């Protein structure tokens, strides 16, 4: 009884009727956009449901790329890390510029010419064999459930709990149900158009909050001074962890003692970003749904411009939050922190929601909660849709090669429902986890598991001699080394303020971003040595599948009923050879041998060609983008 009364009191205190109207309007608008976009695209074909009919324009894809990467985990994580350590975390956002350009100019042309739907399918065609494809599909599903879905859910629910005083489970289940409804019903088109709406709402809400916050402290010029004085009233004697960092306003930190050392933030981060932006199903699936290459490039450029914004709209407000509320956001005393946010290690995670509750007028507070829900839902829809694609195309099709399209679509929808259930079950485990370290956990788990995948994809695209044995053993060695480090990391979590660190020296002296560089290098060496010691890949495994052997004519999409295992493909290959079709080795080109069959009209496949004007326009824009990015790095370094 008393619990529900306090909950109701918290709700009435921080929430007005206008807020409720704003949130209700937002949810209705979201469902309307989802239903409208589902009706536009035929979603009863695999290409329609999983690739939005391959007919999307650049602007919704670009907005969707941005929205998928800015989940609520990032809103809370970036603002929290900004509050705890200053602007260095901006590197995670600005680094994406270069990798997004690599995605559109290098990786997508290779993926399009190979005619694939999922990333494991690309490796299946490039190397033959099923073991790499299956391993990658399972790894991607695990990574998405345990790093992306659960952390986004936790941080979204944390936000709603702080703002509304609702029960954590009630708010989570409500958001999950609405999200899952239109993902299951509408496929990728619904996801991309609703993402565009979310991006718009996220940016408007964040702009309003940022302006309000800067007015409160008297402008940007005062930020450094006020932040440096943000010391909580309760401190731990004989320790320095309550003091804001001296280098808070610098992007590049010391290579050895920095919390985000500069070699890790340049090289190590690029390795993680390449995995996320160029080989991760969530992102590449959006780019593959574009009309043509110019739209792919336009989408990447738009997303890269949008990735400049979180510095101003998320990270600086996080710092302002600590400056305004040092006792809550900047707490270091374990008892005090448990009282404020329920976590002993610190409360920097509440920086963003705290700012919303304290500074926003009613009505606008509702808008900001809608923004957080938008961030949560956009990243969840992306992961649900992509994970169901992965399971359907890479695991289910392998065991039931003759499955009909209807069956595959049904399986895709059932997998989404199962993911929702697993995510809800995972929440209590997350709640009891060390929530103060949530953002660090996402990054570190990624840096132990992702670098081998980056190494294998990069070598597969750029080095024709890479073969199946090399790639497989590279992935296995990388997995063993990465998991060993991950187990150590969980066995020796970072100590609280004022407590002696008992972790082995190798753990603390090698930063997780530096570890990513070493792991990627180790995997590349293993792949190279094993590939050179074993027979080279067949010509069929290279043609249309590497950067040096791109086709000029668009290859006919291999019908999805026959996404082939190697044995089928080699027999098809020999039939083609008998017909006299040859995949000739030109310099950097490869003439596709597959002729369109008369019986079945093939689905629409984007061409790697594009008009000269738009090609030059995109290249000029890319140069401008890189110049802006380098200027910003230099200014804040």
C-alpha cells in the first residue's frame, strides 16, 4: 500500500496532464507511421520484409543509421561518462565519420555485387563451408541480446523510473510491446520510417534541453570553470576520485594513464567501429535496402553529419548536470550513492534524466520522456528486425533448405517474440549487475569479442588469398583470447573509490581499447599464416566477392530459395562453366557469368554503377565532412 502511494506521489509531483498528452500523441504518431510504411512496401516477400523492397531513399536510411546507433543506452551512457570524465568520450561518436565513409565507398559495393542479405551469408559465399557462417550468426545474436537489447532496456527503464516513478517492469514491458508490434507487423520499412520520426524528435528535444542547461550555467564559456568545481559535499578521505579530471576538456588523453588513452581512441576505436558500422547486421541491412549506390553514400554522409551532434546535445549536458548537481550525479560515498540511485559505484548514469526532471517545464518534460522512449525503441526495433533476419537466413534456412517464403517470414516473426521474452527475463539480472559500470561494460565486452570479426572481414574484402581455414582458425584463436580477458574483467571489476585494486597487472596495464588493437593484430597474423599454408580459395570464391574483383554488371540476385551451401554452388558453377559463361579476371573488374533466367523475374538488385554527377557530389561532400571532422578533433584535442 505505502509503496503504491509513494509511487503515485512521485508521479503527481513530477508529471502533469500536458506531459501525458504529449506522450500519448507521440505513441499514436509512432504507430501511425509504422502502419503507413508497412502498407507502402510488400512485406510478404523476403526482400520486402527484410530489405524494405530495396527501394529506400537516402534520407530515411541516414536517419535510421543514426537512430539505431543512438539508443537510450547511448543517451544515458554518453551523458554519464561525460559527467564522470569530460569530453573524451566524444571520440566514440566522431570516429564514426571515417568508418561510415568506408561502409558506403568500400564495403557496400562488395556486399551488393555478391548479392547477399546477411553478413554471415557473405562469409559463407566468400569462403565456402558452413562453420564460419554459423559461428558468426550465433555470435551476433548473443552480442545483440546481452550487450545491445539488455543495456538499452535497462537504461530506458531507468529513465522512466527516475522521471515517472513507475515500476521498472511496467515501463519496460509497455515499451517492448509497442516496439515489437510494429516490427513484427511491418518488417524493415516500418523500422526505417519510424526511425526517421524518432531522429527528428530526439534532435528537437535534445536542442531544447541543451539551450535550457546552458542558460542555467551562463553559457559555454563558464562550463570548464563550473565543472572543475563540481565536488560533492560527502567525500572519501585520502582519495582523489571525487575531484573532476584536470583534462576534462581535452579529447586526447595520456597514452598510459588516461581513462581513454589516445592510441586506443584512434586505432582501437576504429577497429570496434569497423565491426559496428561495416560488418554488423543492424547497420549493413539498412544500407543494403537503398535504391542505388548514390543513395547508400548519401545515407552514410547524413548519418556522419548527425553523429557530430551528440557532443553538443548529450555529452556537454552530462557535464552541466554534474556541475549543477554534484551531490547526486557526482557522488562517491557508497552509502550516499545507494540512497541516490541504488548503485554503490556512482550515479553518473542519472546525469541526463536528472537534468530533464530539474530543468524542463511540464509538457516539455513529456517530450523528453518521449525522446528517451524514441531512442530506446529505435535501437530495439533495429536489433529485433536484424536478429530475426540473421536467425531466419543463417540458422533456419541451413536446417530447412527447402523452406517456403511463408515459413521463413513466420519464423522471422516468432524469433522477434522470443527475443522480447528473453530481454524481459534478463532485466532483473541487469538490475543486480554493477549498473554504475554499464557503459564501460558495453564497450569492453565489444572490444573482447568484435576485433577478430573486423580482422576477418577486412582481409576477406581486401586480400584475395584469404581462405576458409585461415579465417576459421583466426576467429577461434581470437575468441579464446578475448573470452579469457573477458572472464578476468568480470572476476576483477574496477574497485570503488578508496579501495585497493587487487586485479593482476596485465588487466589494469592493458586498456580495453589497446587490447582491441592487439587482438585484431593477433587474429590477422593467424589468418595470414594459416591461409598461406593451405590451398588458395577457388576462383568462384573470389569473383564478385572482394574489392579487387567487383563486377561491372549487377549480378543477378541468387533466388532466396536457393541461398546455396557450397555443394549446391559448385554444381551450379560447373553448369555455368559448361554453358561457356566465364568470370574473367579484369583489373578490378569481373564480368558476371550469371545470365537472367526467363522463367522467374528476379527481384530488384541495386547496381554498383551510379550517375557521374551524384557520384562527384557525394565525393565532394565526403571531403567537406572529413575536413570538418579534422578541424573539430584539432580544436578540442
